[in-house]
C-alpha cells in the first residue's frame, strides 16, 4: 500500500488491498441546496478493498434516490498510488471534489490550502451529532475542521487465536505490558519448535506501536509546532527492546520484516511466520488472507514508574472536500448522509473503521459476528479505557508535512539495525538528523 501511514497506523478495517480500478459512468445522487451548477459531475474518490468499494456505491445509490439533482462520478482504487495521483490532479487543476483523506496527511494538505474548511456547514447541512470533540480532532487543523472522521481508530495488536490454540497457548491478558509481550512472544517461538515467531517486528512501526510507547513516556510523535516530540533516549530504548526481541527469536529478522513492508499478503501472521502482528486490515479480508480466527488486544502498557496511558482514539479515515471545488456544499451533504443515514451506516458497517457515534454502532452491532465483532469489542474496550484514564495525554496533534517520510525513515532505520548494517547509536544519530531536516524543509 505504498507508504500507507493509515494502514500502518490505527485499526483501519477494510484497508486498500484491491487492485486499482476506475468506475466508468455516473451515479445520480442527492440534490437539494448544493452549489452544483449541473454543468459538471461531482467527482468522489476513495481507496479501499472491494468490499469498501461496494459499500460506498451502495450508499451512493441510496443517496441518488433521495435527490437526483447532484451527479456523482465515483473513482476508487487501492492505496498504492492514491495520493500520488491526487497530487498530480491538484497540480493540474483536476482534483476531485470529495475524497477519502488519510488522518496522517490531512494537516499537510490543509496547510497547503488544498482542502476546504467545513466549519461554516456544521450544524446546518453537515450533521455531526454524536461525534465527540476528541474524535473530530482527527480532522481538525489549526482550529478548523477539514475532514469528517469515518470511525473510531484505535491501536491494537491482531492475534491468531487458531494458531495459538494449536500451540496449546491461551490468549494473552488484555492488560499486558511490553515485558509481558516479550515473554509471551518468546513462549510462542519455543512452543512451535522454532517454526513460528511470536510477534512481527514493531521497531519501525511509527503510529501503531512507537507512538503509544512514546506517549507512555509522556511524549508524542510531534509537537504542536511541527517538531519531533520524543527524545533520542526514548527511541534508543525502543530500538533496544526490538533488538532484544529479535535476539531471542520473539520477533523475526530483517528478511521477513522487509518482505512484508506495505504488503499485507506477506504479513508474518498471514504467511504463518508469526502469531501476533501490529498490522491492521487483516480482519476485512480474513477469508482470503488468513482463515484463522483473530482477536485484538490493546497495545501493551509501560510497566515503569509513572507510565502514562499511551493509547488514544483517532478518526479512522476522513472525508474531505477540496478547496477549489465548485461542489463543496454538495460534497458536505454527502458527508452528512454517510455519517447519519441509517442505511448508509448499515451498508458501511466496519468497512471504514468502527462507526464513530453511539447511534451508528448500535445500528451495526446486530450484524456483527466473528472477527468483526471481536474487532468492534476491542475498539470499544480501548476507547472506554482511554476515556476513564486520568493519566492519558491529549489526542495527538495532526501530523505535520513530512510525517509520511519520517514514518518510512523509522522503518528503514530499524531494518538497517535488524540486518546489522547500523548500530543503534549510529542509526539514532542519522535518524534525528534526517528527520529534523525533513521537518525544517517541509
């Protein structure tokens, strides 16, 4: 999925695995008082799986019957190349009117003036009833709303329950620590006779693992002014932890980690090389990627004195309008429809994340079973724990421009350590030099 910050970040059901495709033809959709002149189609783009594509199209078909005056031309693909294409379209003046946006990239595009602020529509044609302030923060940049969250995104680990039972191991406790993960992952390797690693290497995983670890230290990935929010000591401790995990075979070496980068089909759990993964997205395609029963656990907690609650609730993916669009008002109506319409909510189910409001979750709940129900329950568990925590940090600020490059830099630096090409000390020095350079030039 390219440098898919979203897939490597929060629990994001229905990630972009499908082969890129384009839908010819036009769907008619909901009219009303939109700004559309009728002279051109409203273009809407998104990435995702085939199931997500089908759900969007089904929702838009319902939207069509309500008001046929707005014409929508949907285009969809996998994540690979999605934002490369979007960048080209922006530069050429042909950007879509409405698009699915990555929470990790919204700040970058908003600050460049690519996205339209939505605040003037809230409470009017944009109904955000039931959306919490902390959830809306995922689409908020410098106090303005640029994207409507699709769901609750939480940091979880995916575990292969079927495989664990086959090894005679019970599931780990939800309230576990990093020390517990190390012990349990080593036990998996031993129980499998050295055939299966416990957990994939999280040393290069920015959002879904290191971010939580840093927050447990009272730090964050980025500061409000767009600088690195964590110290070299914190990253050194993190990389040392994963070096020890590889040494005791609790995690695989560089070869497995490298091959699985941005390719869920080669994920350690999918190919039978691991029992636990930091990657999300296996749930939506569980039948084709792995037939195993899956479950989901919160990212481990710090066991040191003064450890903070590092988990947090984010906004899944977003829907955003482009600033130069002539159809912003119509795009807003579509956002509101997808957020609040019962049929659209039921059609989307978990395909854009755990539904963002209590109303939406209640609509979807009766249809959930198996892996989907366990994923929803896990998100609710983490959300409830975070809401009750007295030592949790605020929701992270929107990632600055260059954050996707730094995510890739963290991965490659950890990989260089795993392959023995760099020591932790040398990797630290070059990482901070390069990361600070990226941020200062962005």
